[in-house]
């Protein structure tokens, strides 16, 4: 039994974009990249369905990134307080 081959996201995107352009047929792309035509069709469909996410990515990630930064600053502050307390208790 053959192992399922995994393709990197960049490769999938490139193939799906080529399929979406429709300059070549799915069969031609299948031969060119040596992958099954059903897989190319699936990637093309996913690209069509999720293309909106490309433009939403930055807007949605900024609040999450800000939240992560705030959490990291809180953790740093907590660790600094613990570190100072330990230094004081150990007499350093």
C-alpha cells in the first residue's frame, strides 16, 4: 500500500491558481505536475471557496496578535516579580 503523498501549500496554491486561470485543461495540468485530476479539481474548488480569506487574514490576525503581545507582557511582568522575590528570599 502506498503512502499518501503530501504536497506543500505553496505547490497546491500554484496548481489551483493555474487551474483557475483555465489557460490549460485539468488533464494537461495533471500530466504536467503528475498528480490526479480529481486532486487538482478539489484544490481549485477550495481556492474559489476560500479566496475571501486572503483579504480577511490581516484584519483578523491583528487583534489576536495584540492580545498575544499583551499576554506575553503580563507573563514577563509576573516572572520578573517572582524573580525579584526569589532573589530577596535567597539574600542575593
